[in-house]
C-alpha cells in the first residue's frame, strides 16, 4: 500500500516561509530520495516503489509548485538550486543527513546540486536536465508547452486513456512504451500537470539551469538515458559524463524520457546495483 504524508519544510532561500511538500514515504533500509521532473509529481515513481522499498527507506517528494506542494514565493526564482533547498530541508525533516538520490529530468539536476553540497551517497540521474544547448532547449520547451496545453484543454476521460492507442498518442513524448502506462495514473498525472502552479516559473530555468562546479561532485554518479527520449536528446548524456568526474553513462534501449513507467524493474535494478557497487551498507 502506498503511503502519503506531508512535511513542513523551510527552504533555505526563504527561512521565514515554511513550505508544505507533499511526499510518499515507505520501505526500510538505507535512505533513498526520489525527485521527479518538471510537470510531474512523486507519482512518476509509483511503478518502482514496491521494488525499491524492499531495499530502501524511500522518500519521494513533490517539488514546490508541482503535485500537491505549494509553489515557491513569488520573489524566489524557481531554479534547480532553489528547488534543491526545499528537498534538502525535507531530507533534514526525514532525518537523512545523506541519502542515495535518484532524479528524472529536472529532478536529476536537483539531485546533482544536492550531491555538489555533499548530501548524496550515490546519484542516479535519469535524463537530467540542465546542459541543453540553445536549439535543444527551445525544442524541449516547445514539447513541454504543447503537452501542458493538451493536458489543460483536451478531455481525457472515457475511452481515450483506456485505449492503448490513446495512451500512445497522449504520452508518446515522454514514454518509450506508453501503451504500458496505467490509464488511471495517467489521468491523475494529467490533471496535476494541467494545474501545476510552478510550471511556468520553473520551465525557463530547467534546460540551462544546471549548477556549476559539477566537477566538484565526489560521490558515484550514474547517468541513465533512454534511447527514445525525444524531449532531452540522448547525446546530452555525454556532456554530464565529461563534467562529472568518474561518472558512468548508460543508454537504455527503447525507453523514453520518463522510463520509470516503461521498465520499472530495470530502473529499480540499476539503482540497487549502483548502490551495491559503490556504497556498501555502513556497519
């Protein structure tokens, strides 16, 4: 059974303004923090949660302005660093001095920023955002805006998402195997995406907002990229590999930008094996 709770955290950028981050917590073992991409929520990880919770104490958060989390204050730019402040505070509230981190897209950028701050034991960055060039960034923003427009205007009830063809048409830009997605989950995620108050303020900082000093990251970093990612093109993975010393890049054949639904067993196995290879459990 999936559990859900809210935690009160204060972003470091605005100490006087506590934030209510919606999150899921479950499992037992070493701490693992999951961070979703722009437009998504912690529910992006639902297919993987039963697998990961066999090994980890999992905290999956809604970033500020997404899911059921309040947005950052209007005077605070919604950059990966500012979002990392909120996730870092959630880690503190959970009692995680450090944790294994896994993030998708924007969430990958947030995890790398937390690793730069020394809060990560290992990082699994899945199609991380932040190092797109100008043309790639414009391409990705165009797709995301089109998907947002679709989610806000096209009725998705009835047979549209119940049909594998309908799921393929709607979720094709994000998933490599959209016909496998749960229609009820897609319905819920579409509604939250349509109403996300943080989307417009976060999008400008997503493609080019990666923290500097990635070479300062000292923990093991695994970069995973689906070969069918049409939002952030797979060639961008090599840029992260060059900047993060000792990192490893692997391409996931046939998977898309949000591969957690495409092949949850594979993604969970990659995260578990990366932890086993590089961060043996403390005595």
